[in-house]
């Protein structure tokens, strides 16, 4: 996540992108009709919350704690 945000910041410095980015889907699939979700981290809500926390911290945290490196938004945040 830190490397991704460094590249995103480089794109911003060149005027090719903004500083707000969407993270991957973090939905929890629990409906047996849909099967496994290939774009999500799974069905375990605790594991998903730990994964998302680490991802967002890695994206937003830079060398100086007072400033965000980029602003990360959770895409399709939902809970069942």
C-alpha cells in the first residue's frame, strides 16, 4: 500500500492524477447464492477489518504524520 501511494503521489506531482483514490472492494460475501467473491478479502468480518485497516493506513500514512499521503476511500463499503 505504501508503494501504491508513493506512485499515486508521483502521478499527482506530474499533474496526471488527483489525491483521492478508491481502494478495492471490501464487501463481505455471506450469501451462498453468489459463491466466493474474487474481488473481496472473504467472509470473515474480523479478518476483513484488519486487512482494510492496514491497507488504509499504508495508503494514507507518509513520512510526516500530520499530512495524508493520499486520501483513500473504501469502494463499495457495505455490511450484511
